[in-house]
C-alpha cells in the first residue's frame, strides 16, 4: 500500500502555465520576497512562491504575506541570510526578517507517514495526528503535503512559470476549496485544517467541495486533539480576517465553534425564547467594519467579546449567591478565563486586558464621579468604551449613559466639571432616596 502511494506520487506531474497568460500581476510581490527568491537561486537552490500569496495574486488580491518553498534545508536557508531564524518544532521553518516584513521559507516536505512504524520520521499521535513533520522531500511530494489545491500553486517570478499539481487553478476559477487527498485523513493528521477551510471559505467567498464539507460535519470533534496553544493564533486568524461574521456562522454550522468556545456555544444553543443573543454577531460585524476601515483590532477585545455571554452567566449566578456586583464580575472573570484557557491558551497579558475591559463595564454603568477620571485615564479606556457602545446598541447599557460617555470625552475641562457636578448631584439624590427607603 505504502509503495503504491509513493509510486503514484512519483508519477505526479505538474501542469505549467505562464503567469502572464493568467494575468498574474507581478508588481504585487514584495521586494523582500523577490530578494529571498533571488538569493536562494544564486546559491543554487530551487525557490518558489507558494500558498496564499500565489492564490491571492491570481484572484487579483494583495497578498497578506509571502511564503517561499525551497529544496534548501532549514540550516542552509538560515546560513544564506543574516536575518534568518529557524522557528517551530512541529514544522521547522525559517523566518527571514526585513523590518516588519517576515518571509517564511519552508523546505519541501516528504510524503506523509502511514503507520506508527514511521514514528521516527513523522511522529504520529492519537487519531493519526502528525506530531512532527520534518521529513524532507522533493517538489512533487511537497505539493501533496499542502492542505488545499488552491494553496498548492508554485510560482517563480524569475521565469514567470506557474506550477499546478492538483488542478488548483481550475478550483480558483470556480471558487472551490478542495482538500488534497482524503479529507478525513488530512483532517486527522492536522485538525486545524478544518479551521483553515472555514477561514478561506469565509475570506474568499469560496464554496467547500462536498467531501471536504461532509468530513468536517462528521469529524469536528478532532479539534479536541489540537494543543490549546496552537488554537490561540488560529482563532485570531479566523476572526481578524475581515469576515468574522461569516466565519462565526460557518464555525457554528459545522459544529466547530463548540471546540473553541464551549461555554459560549452552550449558551447560544440554549438561546432563551424571545431573547436572541445579538451581542456577539453585532460585535463581530463591528470587527469586520473596523478592519475594512483600517482601524486597529486587538486580541483582548475579540476574546472579551467571544466570552462575554459566559461571563454574564457566571456573574448572575454569583449575584444570586449574594456577592456584590463588583465582586461577582471579578469572580465571573476568573471562572470564564480558567474554563477557556484549557481549550484555547490565551496568554496572560491578554487575559489581564480582557478582565480590565469587563470590569470597566461596571464603572461605565455606575458613572460614579470619583471613578470617571480614573476610567478616562485607563490605558484600555478606548477598548472598554467601544465594548460599552456595543452593549448599549443591544440594550445591555443605557443609550443616554452611552451618549454621556461620548460627550465627556469631547468637551473641554469646564464642561467636563459641569457634567460631573450634575452627576454627583443625581447620585447624592439617589443615595438619599435609598436611605429614606431603608429607614422606613
Ligand atoms: P494566508 O497567509 O493568506 O492566511 P496561506 O494559505 O498562505 O494563507 P499560511 O498559513 O501562510 O496560509 O501557509 C502557507 C501555505 O502552507 C499554505 O498555503 C499551505 O500550502 C501550507 N499550509 C499551511 N498550513 C498547513 C496545514 N496545516 N496543512 C497543510 N498545509 C499547510
Ligand atoms: Mg501565507
């Protein structure tokens, strides 16, 4: 069986095209990527652009980053560049850094292991997951190891030659995501591929080929095998790609979301009648809008949004047990974070910011004059304020209060003092009324 597979791999021949004939716009290639390709060639190695950058250029989109495939070994690539660093354990790759731009260089990978006997070369774990994949191969084999046909196109700008091993070009034209090989097997080897399929389907507006789609329906639970640390970055890529709302819908549709945000998913499933949970979809639409407008998006805000529903439930439960609202939020933040990080390992600096965003909501609602300046000076004020606006737009915070917070940022110091005075007046009145009530 193994030899048969190897033989069929050797038989695989790419179809050659010229980039020009496909309307591929070379000016979209970063000059740093060009440098990397050129240096590798000069040293006598193969080098091709591969993956998302070729796919995107064929679609007339500006590539997000540039990936290079080569027959040079990681150590050889590193030696070819002063600014090269080997990273990764599972897949050794070389990052060649030019200021803020990083060109990712990968050595051609060999054919996948089929049995546990191959463990020394490809370590295979439970459920057939590849734990290490550092066996090198030739270009034909490398093309087999790629996830999707549309991601397995190789382009050499020096010769304008484009190599298509799996009919990826036809799939790009059709707008179709097709997994290379057997989807179930490929998802087993690396369940993150399911998230990648969803990400590209949403971002590119592509259809998912039926066997790839059915395999996701049936094997979403494979995601439990993915280390929590790896999922942190994947979640960011999923939701910061500019199509968070479509991504969210697809993740839910394939039952993948529950393996990323189990507590949130549980609540969404039990949507109370007549009380739709509109906060999360609205927040995700807002994230997409910010990205379209070129505004910054931060991981802590995204995770604060995705975990807001569980936080609210924990908070309500704590309040029912007699804790103050403030203590309830703190306790709920602990519970929400502890539960989530076993699934998605959110680094501590981000969980600290999430907590800040959540706790700020309490102070936004209270509007205690003593706290106002403190809040305005908080480094995460802007994030907290944006979060509050979202809550206000779904009725979780008052519109008047939201308007007040917008105004106080815009007015001069005099006006600000007046706003605070009227606030302390009204809060004194509130307190007095309360006292009367309790003494009666
Ligand atoms: P983008 O960079 O636009 O998000 P991309 O397709 O370039 O999309 P990368 O994560 O940069 O994605 O990966 C580069 C290429 O490496 C992919 O196009 C694909 O060929 C291959 N690849 C990445 N991750 C996997 C994986 N989990 N399994 C198989 N191949 C992969
Ligand atoms: Mg890429």
